[in-house]
């Protein structure tokens, strides 16, 4: 168990990085639940960490037999896709960012202006053949909420209220819908830090009575042959991972028609830890969302498997350290006056959670 000194160090760092909420649990026991911004305990937008909760929700639908599993073709629910290459796109592809759907990485440019996020995804062309390329894809993830509605007969947030949040006693939450009434899949779910940690604990404990252990086990293993660091909407967390950027990467980004990112990438050449690379990206204004889909701008060398996690804009985190049986949540309120400053991102959060697993 982490010592009080270790927890105090984590809390001190949380306060220094403009954290709103910090929660740490071990084996279901709350070790730390702190509101750091003085504004009271309330649901906060989880940003892309919504995707981890969406994975649990899909798992609940599979457990209840609304869905047969991750390899069901999307054309089962949307017959207009039963032709061309789209007939090969499966739920697994949506859950692993390998659908090949065309995607503008910056959501404010294309997704948020759209009145119907699901229809936007359905109408997207293909940039790559399904299952061949990993490219983080908010547009494709939004379609999962449409699949859940077709499968269960309920909006995804209504299904969550009845089948996931309700049984866990989670009552303080909000899930943003688009103008057509579809909950966002890519983000939009607001939860308290404690409730987000409880959902992380559900995943750590293998799904309890709500989600089959088989689904949870598959969710936190490499779920595609394209990358070893992606489960079913969970990122797989490896200790001591290193990221190498070479002149060849710079050249590839430049040749792809992205001179701005290529110029910034010059400053990032070298071998870096995850947190160091994140810091450099902010320092030199390198935005990976501006790199064309499928263009590799780094080489990743994975260390030992630590657990699974998801992060989000502003520095939201849900992390599960498997060996130490720890769940850690960090949230920043979107309207925090320092929300978008570099220090707020807390790029070494995962390394700090790893420290809790070590004996002082």
C-alpha cells in the first residue's frame, strides 16, 4: 500500500499543476479523494476519457447479449454500409481506431459543427482499408453510440443510466448530445472524480456482476495487429516506454504535405520518455492532429506492461495499475482559469502513479 508520504507527494504535485480533482483507490478502498481547486465536488467533463467508459458500456451490451461481440460488422445495424469496403468495418475497428474512416483530427473543425455526429461518420469516405492503419479517430468513435442505440433500442446515455451507472449508484453525471439527440462517443461525459474512479475499479476488478470477465480481459489486451498499445478503447500502459524521432520521421511528415508540423518536429528529434516528449510537444507547438492520418512520426519502444488507461484534453486521466491494483483519476475543470497552460497537462502523471506502486 502507498505510504502517506507518497500520497502527500502526489497531492502536492496535483495542486501545483492546477488539478481540480484527484482520486486514488487500491483494491476498491479509497486512499485519496481530494478537491484541489476549492470549488466543491461536482461532475467534470472527462473529455476523451469518455471513451474508456464507452468501452465499459459496450461490454455491458455484450454481456446482456444485445451485441454478439466486437467482430460484428457495422452493416448489421446500418445496411447502407453492406457494400464496398465499408461492409468489412466491424465494431472492433471502431473500438481500436482502425476503421480507416476519413477523419479531420481536430474535432472543432468538422465534428462539433455537425448537427448529427452519427450521420457524419456514416457518410465519411475511407482513407485506408479497414484494419490496416491505426489513426486516432473521434468521428468513428461517435458511431459506436449509434450502434448501441440500434442494438439496445435506447440512446447510449439512457442505456448507461439503466445498466451501468444505475447499478453502481452513480447519479451525478451528464452526457452531452448532438443536435440530433445522439450522445457524443468521443467525449462529453461529466462525472465526479470518485465515480470515474469507481468505473475504473469495475474494470480493474474484471467487470464484477455487470460486465463479463471475458470482455474485460479482451478489452485490456492488444486488440488489433496494427499496434500493441491499443485495447478496446483502452490505451495499454507500459512502464519506461521510449519514443524515438529521427530525420526520417521529419522527412516523412514534410513529404505528406504538412510543412508546419515537420518544422516543429525537427526540434523533437531524439529518444524521449512519454512525459518528456509531451513537454517538448507543448514547448515547440507540435500538434500531432495536424499530421496526416497514417504518417508515422515516431518509433515507439515499449517497456514492461503496467496496466491500462485513457487520457483526455486538459490532462484528464483514468489509470489502472494492474500489479499494484491501483486506480487513479485526475481531472481539470474546463473553465479553470489555468486550464490550458503547459503545467496543467501534468505529462508525467502516469510516472507519478507508478511511484505509488513502489515502497518508500
